[in-house]
């Protein structure tokens, strides 16, 4: 009986001790407020993945000088108990190239900075600009929010695309979440650029092929439209049929004019366009 009493007292003492520890060490989720991007197919995302998007002014009304790309974010840890602002920061994409000796040891290295990176005020509105800073927020208790990135129609975009790489960084209200889900990339252009979700059914991407697809359908084949077509097998097959039919007509007309069939590279006979 004495042993049972001793065990009971010991059990009560442990409960009190644990209770004291719980008060002294508040839960992590009660203290930490973070935020990160929602990736498409995020559960299959690889390490160091990032949100990727293309935006093109190509084919849009000449009066359109700016537009908005929306990105989705969600809170991590405790939900915001008030309006909480997040912060983006552009970073420069770099690459290290290494030179090795015959034993595989590094003997030299060169740091390259990728060219054609977007400039604030030229290709996009700076993240601390009042036009966007006040909209970069999570409201109280909000489980998901859309954050704007305003892209600008610079004449330089007609010559080549420019890439905006940026990430979530700590703000006064919210910490950056999992580093694997805090980076984003937007390719901004006013010319034809290969869509991220280009289908193998369309063949090798080229400006000539992409332009042909736009012309014969009267539709701009951008990421959003290609996503809708790729998710519908019957619609995809229909458009492949249209491409084949219109390509045969165009090549016949070109032959009458003494021109070669349409090619991805006009100077390379081995790149004649076909659709599978």
C-alpha cells in the first residue's frame, strides 16, 4: 500500500512538472508567423523549386502598358491575428562554372550572372512601391491570399524576354517560410516565348511554329490556354487535327510560290514543321 501511495505522489509530481514546463516553453506555432508560396503541384515539387510563370504583352492591345501577375501565398505557423504584410526581394540569378584537373580536383572557378534580368521601374513595379506594397498582405485569419506583381511594357521586351527572380523575405509581420517554397520567377516579354507547359504534341517549340498556331486558330497560345487544352484530350486532338489541316494548306500555297515547306528554322531543311 505504501508503494502505491509513493507511485501516486510521483505521478502527480511529474504532472505538475510537465505543466510548469508547458507554461515556461510556449508552443512554437503560437509564437511564429510565416508565409510561403503555393506551388502548382507542390506536393510533387523538388527541393529548391520555385513558382514559375510567363507573362507576355505580345498580341495585346498597344494601349496596354502594364498588367498584373497574381501569386498565391499561405500562412505558416499561427494564423495572422491582424492584417500582416509580407515582403518580396529581387535576387540575381548566378551560376558557378568549375574547371577540374585529371584527378577531378577543382582548379579554377568562374561566377556567371545570367543576362537579361528584369529591372525595377522598367520591367516591373518595385516591390516597395506604394502601388503594390499596400496590397502585399494577409488578412486576419486568412488561409490563402493573392499577391500582385505589376509588370511593365518596356520597348526592350520586343527584342527579348527579361526574367524577374524574387523571393519572400522576413518582414515586420511575417517570416519567410520553408525556403523550398519562397522563390518565384516571372519571364516578362512582348515577343513570342516558349510557354512553360508546351506540349510534346505540338513538336519542338520555335517562333515560326508558335506564330503559325496563333495565326490559324486566331487564339494566342499562352500558358493559360495551353493548360486548358492539355487537360482536355479531345480538345487537344481537335487542335492537332486543325494544325495538320492548315499546315497542309499553307505548304501547298508556299509550293505554288516556289517556297519550301514551313520550317522551325527557315535556313535548316531538316526542321520542317510537323504535328503528331
